[in-house]
């Protein structure tokens, strides 16, 4: 019998599309009964490994496409009733500290409050979160024991886990963020969430299908 379906949300705090996509995940969880596993990856490392770049860079100087991307973003925001998002004027932000902090927070049982605070200070009350003093003060204001996490984030074990997760994402086909895995099926981008949900329903029903004895009428 197949085990529970593994569904992953691979994210980097520096991606505004990952922030927006995550807002839709609780609805998918309620409708399907699955729980997404949140996997911190380093988007800069993925870009380097795949020779990719952010839309901020790739769309520079192109006519019409950036405007259409902005239109699609507004449609997504309206569809999911997202009222908290604010563009970060310091974008792009180097997220190495943030992502190592996420791995450390997972290890220390502090992930949920850390995750919410990181997104708050990146995309709700945006700050220059690659400035150590700004970074530290932001998390302190959110009640996070950030000095403990900063210390943990310097440990080789945490650094290694982030590198391994990033390399694993690339090996499985990732080239940006947000990336979703539903079992072995990969989906990229916030606009694929309907397909993500369809795949969850399909694979869950397949895993929960009738036993061989039922199929033979016994």
C-alpha cells in the first residue's frame, strides 16, 4: 500500500511569487486534506546551477511582457483576496541569512513564527533584510529569539542542509521559486496552483483506491 502523498512547497523568501503562492496553500490543504512540507532553498544557488535569472533581470528592456506579468499578479491577488502584499523597494534582496535562519528555525522548533515574521518584513512591511542590523531588529520586533537562530545559522550542519536542499531541488528539475512537488510531479510558479491541487486530488484518490480483493469482487 502506498504511503501518504508527499507534497512540497520549495521557497525562498526573496521571491514575491512564492509569498503570493503561499497565501493560497491553506485553502488547498483544507480542500484536499494534505499538508504541504515547507522546504527552504536558496534561489541564488538554483539560478547559478541552472544558468537562470529572476524576472526582475530577465524582463528588463522587454516591451509589454513586464506589464502583462504585473497584470497577472494583480489578477492572482484579487482571486485569492490577498490584502497584505507590498512591493519591497530594496528588491532584489540577498536571502542567504534569511534562508539559513529558516533551516535553523526548523531544527529548533521555531519555524512557523520565524516564517511568518520573515514574510512580514519582506513583503508586508518591507525592509532591507540583507542588512544584518535591520534583519536582527525586525525579528526582535516580532518576538523571535533571533540571536539564537543567527548563531545556529553559522553552524556547518545548517549550512549543509540548505545546500543539500538546493542541490536536490535542481536535481529534481527545479529552476526557480516557487516550485511544488506533488509526489514526483513538479510544478513551477504561482499560476500552476490549480494544477497542483488537481494532481493532489488525482494522486490521493489513486493511493486510496480499491484494494485488489474489492476489484475482483471478493
